[in-house]
């Protein structure tokens, strides 16, 4: 996949929507291309994440457990970004992501993300603001669920 197409996928994500195109190009060009065959784990629950993963083609399933026998929580398609919080902190993966078909993508390492944010502080501020907004929305949804289910 071309860097331009990968940039467009990144820009379509709310977390990168307001970021300068040259910074997205650097992020896309410098990230590691990865391929997974159907049934192969992309992320494993409990293992420490090295960064985020952008699916550039294919489909994957999210499971609450370490293998495909665990309950399926969601399906991910081309353009999905998995593990974006791992760009900021080293924490274990909360879920397992398994390729449902052949998957290609880009692994954005925490180290690469840190280098780009150090070189372009505005990039880091914009991404952090978008993630903060996403977290606020998630917390508001959780509060509504708590009210509904007491």
C-alpha cells in the first residue's frame, strides 16, 4: 500500500484528523509494515504493547481472552487503529486481536511516536487532545450505562 493511502487512512481516524499531512507522512513512512495470516494473533491480551497497529487491509476480531475461543467483542476492518493508548504508556494489551483473514498493516511504535512528538510538539498536542476527547466520551457513556443498570 502506498504511503499516500496509509496517510489517508490515518487522517480518517479522529485521533489524527487535525494533524499536518507532512507529520502523518513521516509517521506512515517510518512505521513498520506487518502481515498476518488468518488465525494469527496481532495483539495478545496480557502482553505488553509496543505501540498501535493500523489495519491497512483485511479483517480482524477482538477477543476478551488470549485466543479465538474467548468471547468475540468486535470486528475490525481496514482503517481501524488498535492500541492507540500504547503510544503513550507501556501497559498490557486489554484484549486479543486475531486476523480473521489475511491482514496487512502498519505498526506505529511508541518510540517512533515519541520521536515525532518531540520533533513536532504541535502534533503531540493535537493527538493528546483527540485522545482526551475520546476518553471523555467513553467515560460519559460509562456513566450513562451505570445509571441505566444501577
